[in-house]
């Protein structure tokens, strides 16, 4: 009976999946049906979507071919944060400041720099910040935007600066292809 209900709900969601660039996916899980919302991305050449870790983390994870989420030096992921589920975050600026604070709590020496904004396929500008470690840690860039009821968050994260630089063009490609 649970599968029948789950299938019916997923079938009801199909019309929404076809019209939005935010993918809204239902999947049977321990709680019944778990929903995942994330920006739709077409895998770049040499990269692929990791479905298991994506659903587990609620983000659209992309990794280089031949690697997995757990063993890739560099990953790229995209998240659609649903604004009504974040009533305390009333602006994009608040979201960005919260992320900066979270990074600094984990590593007070991290270097955070606002860098050149990136543009989506439909011309939206995403504010972008690098989060670079002074010692060990991940080299990241996070780009933030808004789309209707969602905050958009695109991230490249690499275990090395060289890996970050090698994959940055793919990160730009994902953002440049994305459109509402």
C-alpha cells in the first residue's frame, strides 16, 4: 500500500518536474516519501550525477567520471533552499552572511573573498565568494542567487588548490547553462 501511495504522489509531481529548472523529486524513504529540490544540471562532459549522495544530502552532486562522491578530489554541487522553510533568513544577504559565519566557526583562519559574479543562461547574476584555507582544508567557491521561492547555491569544493583550478571551468559551465 505504501508503494502505491508513493507512486501516486510521484506521478502527481511529474507536471511540476517538466516546467521548472528546479527539479522536485520524490523518493520512497524511511519516513514515507522524501522530497529533494535542486537546480537541474545537465552533466558536463567527463562528469556525472551522483544520485545516492545527492538524495542523502539534498543537493545535486556532480563528480568527474571514474570517481564517486567519496573519493573525488573535486566535486560540484547545486542546492535550492526553499525560502518558506527558512523564515529566519529574509534575504540573500542574510544567507550569505550565515554561510560566512559557519565557515569561520569551523576554521577562523579561512580566507573569504568576494570574487567576480557569475551569470546564468538567463542572465541572472550570482554573487560569488571563495573560501580558501590558509593550511589544510577544502578550496571552495560558492555562488548565490534567487529564483522565486528558492535561494540558489552553487559550490565547487576541492581537496587541493590545483584540483580547484583544474575544475573551475566546469563549475562556470554548470552555472552558465543553468536557467530558470
